[in-house]
C-alpha cells in the first residue's frame, strides 16, 4: 500500500508518498519554494488564508505527480500534519469566514489571562495542563468579542488540519490531541473542556465530533479523488499537530523519549506518562498522538517562536544572494562564541517560555570595528541554540532529564554550527534521522488504517544518520552566560 502524507506548515506545504512496506518516501514535493507570507494587519497579529493552504497542497501534489515515481491509484490512506493552534472558522455551508489566526498571533493573550484569573491557575493546570494563554480557545474569544457578526455565522471552529481534512472528505472531526492544543480538552474528565467553554460562552456544538487520532476522519470525495487521480473513498486515517507528528515521525512515542525540531519555530517535545504541567505555563503539555485516558501519553512542548523565521529574515536582509548552505559555511568561519556577539531570537510574537512577553530580537556586543557577517550569522545560530538551552533548563526543573534527543536532518539541524552549538549548550547528544513531517503523516496514516498492526512497526526500518555528542566547550558556556545576562537585561 502507498500512503500519502500532507504537512501543512506556516512557510509551505510538503507532501510525500511513502511505500508502506519499505517505509521509504517514493517522492516528495514542497510548495511554494520560497516562504509563504504571513499577514500582519496589526502589530502582534499573524494570519493566513486557509484556502491558500489548500491551494498550496494542490500545487505540491501536482508537482508530486510529475515525478512519475508512483501510481496514485495505489494510495490507500492519507495522513495530515499541520501548524498547531491556528483558528479556522467555517459557516454551515463550509465557507471560511475570516483568515486563520495562526500560532504566532499574540492578540488573544489578554483573553487567556482573564480566563486563567477567573477559573484559577490550579484549576487550569489540573484540568487542561495549561493556562489558556493565546491558544486557540482564547483566539475564538477574541473573535466573539471583536467580530460578533463572524462569530454568529460560525458553525464549526477547526484547527488547520481539520480544515484540510474537511476539504478532502467533507467531514469534520477532532481528537483529544487536537482539542488539547486548543486548550479545550479536560484531562480529568476525558472530554471537551466544559468549564472553559462555559466561561467563554461558547456553544459546545462549535467543536467537531471527537475520535482517536488514529481513526477514519472521513473518506476522499469523488471530486477530490479526480483531482488527485486517487480512488474515491480512501480514508484520512491520521491527523495531528506538527509537533506531535514530528515526534511520531522519529518514533518518539514512549515515556522518556524526546524529539526536537528547528524549522520556522524551534521545539523540544518530550513524552511522559504523567499528567504534569509547568506551574508557570512556560512549557506546555498536550495529549500525544497515542494518548489514552487509561494509558496517558503527554507531550511536553517547549516552543521558541523565532527560530528558522529569524534566520530566513537575516538572510533576506543581509545576504539575499547566498543559499542556506553558503550561510552555514560563512557562520563556520567565526569561532565558538561569535567573537563576543550575542543575539536574542525573540521577534515572532510573544514567547511562552518568557511568560508571554514580546522581547523582540536583540543584538549585543557588536563592535563596528571588529565584527563581520560571519560573526553575525554564527551569533544568530548560537542565539537560537541558547534559547533551546534556556527552555530545556525549564523542562529540567520540572523533572525532565533527557539523555538523548532525536531530530530530523532538516532545517537548522543541517548546519554543523547549529548542531554543535545545540549539543554543546544543552549537554545532550542528538541523533539525526532522514525523515520529515510529511513522511511522519504518511506513516501515521498507515497506523490509522490498520496497515501496521502496532505503531512501533511503522518505524521498524528507520535508520539513524549520525549521533553528535557533547564535548567540553568552555567558550560556548561563557557565550551562553553572556547571552543569559543580555536576556535578563531585556526581559
């Protein structure tokens, strides 16, 4: 059986067709080749059009067909990964009512804060494992108050992956994992968050029906099957947020296992069997893809908003003619510690690990007579790595003690400077694998449709590319302490 995986990212949509037997991608395609735009109508806002995600999927899939490396009629199941926390509103006819308020949008923070004050921090953490913050539920509260006409027309509130599944199948569904990322799942009752729904005055009927992540979320319609040259009726059998899915793609499903990504945002994601939470909600806990009430699997997530998006911004501003590989080679010309330059990479909305503050990007230690491009680009990569160290120390204070981190050999982890900085700063070995979110979504579809008897079988053939182990790096530790002082001065 062939499996189709769709990864709806912020910057692009990637699709892959995977041979379920060999667990290898036969073909992959990404659209657009350059980063997709994010609309910023006001400071702190971030929006994208859901129909643009659909169009990017179709474009990527057409490119996939042109490879002639697979028979589309042999595709037997579809899996979807998607950018987390986005709000999509549709009316009774399925029409989108407004642009999606996406993950890095900050406007809903006051609404989440008021809900936390009203319900109580202890209540929120014990029931939802998070405070509402600026997650999806708080974003809907913003719409309810500021765009009442839109709210009145809303028949369903969806997450980005729910919308793509709806376009494929005409069906709307959710899962405990999806609702937990919206802070709309009550872990004490294993049901939608009645207390928060009541506080915000939301009709529970706005939520789609809940079913497991690995299940039938609808069947491909005849019209869409014609576009994709697939068989009508094949199931969407897996649907999960990008970070739980990235963990799945690395086979990270058991308690104690840890995954990391460094794409548009940066994430460390650790799986636990404990319904725990950070008392200050600086890191967040969601239902993992294999969570069950009787056998909990909780993903604790550290998110750094300004990771790859910062590096891409710097490339456009300072070195638009260079490829990322050339930038990485340039950064390698500067020694560890970047000759004293420090960068705080926090310019893409409020940062949860900083207490929902918007610190912004800050450069420190620049000497106009000494420093050059190499120092700046190395300092950017080190600053991102130091942000991971800072967040991992928060996770450690909550009991997480990782001995190994798994990551895909993609995005910033393709940079030797970043990889060595990450490992040196955190003190944890990193094992790299050849996989990505679209491949993970395809394998998830194989689990959901029953092609694999057990989830572990979907990753039985996965091969490790390399492991990078920490070495003594006093210059890097000195640079981290300097970075930490800069953070304290600006936060």
